[in-house]
C-alpha cells in the first residue's frame, strides 16, 4: 500500500442503512455486535482511522442522544483493545439541520460541551464534521480549549462560500490545535476547486497541518429535494473518479482519504484497490 496515503473508514450511516434501513439510532442500541463488525470490515481493508457513529445523535434528531453516545463508546473501546494501531476520531457533527449557518446560541454551546465530555473518554482525536461555518468551528475549538482537553482537532469542510480572510485568521489563531483539514466533497472537481481556492495556501504555510478529503457518492440534487431521508440507497450514484483522484494525490507526501455517504465497505474496497494499484 502506498505509504503516503492514510485511509479513513467509510460512511457508517450509509452502511447501517444498507443493512437495517435505519439511520443509526435504533441500530446502535439493538445491534452492537453488527456495528462492531462493520468497523472491523473497514479496518481489514487497511483503514487506519475509525470515526465514531454519532453523526445523527443530537437533540433535533433523537431524545436519547446522550445515551446513544455513551452506549456506543463500548464499540470503540473494544476496537482499540483489539486493534491498538488504529485511531478513533470523535465525531462533532453539525448541530443545526441541513448545514444551516445559524448564529451560535446556548443550545449550540450546551450540546457540544456535553458531547465532547461524553466521547472524550474513548476517542484519540476530534473531528468537526462537514461544517460550512467558520464561526461554528471556532466556537467548538474554544469549547475544547476551555475544557482543557489536549487532543488534536481535525476539521472537515463542506464546500460552500467561505470568507477566505476569516478562514486564514481562524487557522492562525487555532493552528496549534489543528492536525488535519479535510474537504467533504460531493464530486472530485468540486473538491479540487475548493482545495485550490481555500486550503492550498494554508497547507503550504502551516507545515504541521495535513490535508485530506472525504468522497461522497450520493446524488446531491435528488438528496436535497427529499425532505425526509429514509433510504440512502435511493440516492446512490455510480461516479468513477478514481483515475482523477489517483493523479491528484501522487504529489502529496502525506494525504488522508475517507468515504462519506455512498461509501460503504464495498465502495471503500474498490477505491483502495484502484488508487493503490501500481
């Protein structure tokens, strides 16, 4: 396997939906062993980083989100015991639905403070997932700092219109806490454009910050038109961008690649086999 590539796992909720037609909440409480085996599937492919399965566990989606986060901790504790070489990323998902850029409020701060305290005991690093708001990211970083938690923070941007000056000021302020910057991309060309416009300068200026991206294999237009998602399989596409990806990553000394919606174990296997085939 190419030593300059580190693979993350794929889309947990996508894989759960494939098996149970469920977006995660019930599956965590009722199928702990099956969920554990999903993560083992990713690890056996060569995925070095596993992300906690709490993307959908928040007040606006389920009342017992704290119980779900606490309960699922056993999965990651046991994974680390069996596979001590892996890293566990603690998911800090967007609080507001549909990636809305709403002002930070008391509920926002309370949610992340509680979530961070719950998952801190079983994660190695944190991942601020698919955010479109630098204000939101900065607030989460300040919460972690104020809690005196000395763990790396990784940030996954969802391509959107971002104030580049604000982004640069934020990185300058929190670069000592940030380990990796990711782009969560609906298609490769969108990711490449976002990288060239926003992150290329940062990655080159701050040599300690690594770069990576999450691939998305979902028809975003159709996905956005449906207000209630029950079956993620309905939105799956068959994009084949692997050759473009392979060409893009060849000059990186270190790069991180993972899967989001549409990337289950089978999809990650095809991706890994393709881009590591010399």
